[in-house]
């Protein structure tokens, strides 16, 4: 076996200038860096995927009857949370349901000082897991994301109610189920 003409020490001496130049420790000033005060970029809800089934957020955004719900979700910045894997069941009040609230209620909830109250109400519309209305039994209680429970009622004609809201229909999502309801669910008073 033939030994190379260069020793390991000589080889290291040849490579040293290359390593030193790569890790010189001199920081270059860049103008492309984002200021530290900027908010992070869009999350999971901004992923564009026209091939997969829509998630619960995409279904709500695409619905002409859920503009108010979408605006409320965006106001509290929950769109990324609800676009994640889940599974979630989102009980989605229609725009008409929000319009039926006492006058000024929605405007009041959208004020910055009422953000926590709006978050609590929105979380009261989300259950972890897939809760198909047709699988609910009369009197069943289900825990919601805010920690409170809702109660299901099933009428003899098959009509399903969640608290006092009537289930109007369901839309399957890639990360759960959207259940369209005719009233806004309000958490129980403490």
C-alpha cells in the first residue's frame, strides 16, 4: 500500500485558511432582516393546498353564511389554531344567528377590552373530537374547549339541539366537522 506524499499535518495547514475564512466571526450587516418587533408570519391557516379536503377554517371562510363567525375568529387570532390537525367539531352560528343577538352585543364583543369574553364564547363553540349530531343521545353533555359543557336534545322527529340552538346541517372537514347552528351559544354565567 502506498502512503500519500502529504502528511496529515500538511493537509490540515492547507485547509486551515478555508475554515478560517468560513467562520471568521465577522458579521455582515444585512438590510433584509425583519425588525424584532414585527409579528411572526402567517401560520397553518395560510397554507395553500387546493388538493386536500378543506379544514374547518377554510369551510367557514368559504361559506357565505358565516362571515361574522370568520371575522370573530380572525379578531382573536384563532384561525391558525382551528386550522391545525384537530380533530375539532366547530358549532358554527350563521350570520343570522349573530344578527339575532341583542343590538350592540357583537360590536361590544369586538372591542379590545372584551377580547377574553369573545375568546370564551368562541371556545364554547368548539369540541375536541368529531361529535356528529346524529350520534348524540338525548340529554348528552359534551365538554367544550372553554371548559364548560353543552347539552344535546334530540326530538322525536330527529331534530338535534345543542343547548337552545338547532342543528341545521353538517360539513365534514379534513380536521373535523363543522356543524351549522341557528343561534350563538353563550357560556353559562359564572
